[in-house]
C-alpha cells in the first residue's frame, strides 16, 4: 500500500491524484471571503456537489456543466490541479474538499468562505467505497466485502475514519458560514435541498430555476453527462465495466451487502467511536 498511498499528517492519499506538493499547496491556499466549498467525505456526494454548486452560483447556466469536466469545474482543494486552475477561477470560486477539519489551511479560518458539509449514511458510504476501490486503479483492491468492513472501520481508507471526519466538522465553530445537509435529504427531495443551499449562499433563485437545476442534477442526467460521469478518464485508471462511478445513487444499498454479523460489528464500532459526542446522527445506525 505504500506504493499506492502517501502518508500526510497521518492520513492516506493516493499518489496518482495527490502529491506532497499539492497537499502543501492546499495548506498555503489563500481563501477569499466569497469562496464556497463543499466538504464531503469520499463517496458521500462529492461529484454531485460539483454539479450543483456552479449552477446555484450562476443562476442555472448549463454552459460550464457541458464544457468543463467536473474536476476542473469545481476543483479539489487538496489535488494537484488546483494550482493550475486557481488563477483562472472567477469569484465566487467553488471548490470541494475531502479534508477533515484539522487539515483546513490557516486562511480558511480567518476568511468568511462558506461551507456546505454533506453527510451520508456510513453503511452506504462503505458499500459505495467498496465498488470504487474495485474500479479505480489508483486505490488498493478492497479484497472481500468482509475484509473491507474492517479496513473501513479501522480508518485505513482515504481521508481516514468516517467518524473522525464527522466529529471534526460537526464540532467546527463556524457559525453561519457552515450548513449541514445529508445525501439522504438530497435524494428524497432535491429541489428542497437546493432551495436550502441557495438560501444559505444568498442566491434568490426562482422556482423555475430550482426545478431546472434539480432536473439537470438528477442521477439519470448526470450519468449521461460525459463532463460529470468520469467517462473521460482512461479505463486504465477508472474502469466503468467493473463498476460505474455513478453506480446506483440510491438509499439503503447496504441492505444488499451486510450480513447480520457485519452489521453488528459495524454498529458497535461506530457507536464506540462516536460515544463521547453530544450530537445525534440523522440515521438509525442499526
Ligand atoms: P453509489 O456508489 O452509492 O451509487 P462521491 O462523488 O463522493 O465519490 O460519491 C459517489 C456516490 O454519489 C455514488 O454513490 C454516486 O452514485 C452518488 N451520486 C453522484 N451523483 C448523484 C446524483 N445525482 N444522485 C444520487 N446519487 C449520486
């Protein structure tokens, strides 16, 4: 795994997409007050936010969505590409990150940049991640599902333990710069979720525009948008025949994967890790 991953401040990063220079560049990054960032633990809806944010910020103009691949349209704070793009990005700049709170750069804390933290049921994250590890050549093979449950619970996955990520961002003291939303709310009622985000970002979008954005950001539409479905990435890096990036986009696929033993182990480990926390989670963990 040392060949595939690089260790930075105790967390694992795939060398193919991340370098020490890019991670250090992220630490030096100068946030502006108008910046908008989605913070998403991997497999919780990152690519979805890369579709949504530009449309909310530009009032529903589909041009960027049809002309710029998602990784250049809304770059990752921690990836190599940011350094190449940053000077060309017009304000308000939209970005995403998988960073846990403690890796956010100093300028983030002193700026007024806004953050949308997207959370997803960890059991569905685990399933989604399992298939992602199978299809992405720059990630370690997940081996069996049973083994991957342990890997996930031990936090030997990208960006560390899910519970640490949630704990860090849930206790972040950012006042009205930060809003929380769940993948589940987005699946169940995307227009309502878009309205909440648009209000948070201070955009007054008409109901027509919200509906248009929702239609464009549906799983079905995104799956056919080559600027968003990763089909432009060579098969040797991401093999959609093994598993498409836009895989199912549903709630509760974990029920098709976990046996009762895995479920019991998962639930008790997550409970234990979150034990001392005062916040409650929006999902029933059992
Ligand atoms: P599944 O593997 O469960 O289908 P990320 O972008 O953070 O890696 O997250 C990927 C997950 O988000 C995948 O989950 C993918 O299908 C889902 N996703 C992406 N766009 C979506 C959309 N428009 N609607 C529902 N799910 C979406």
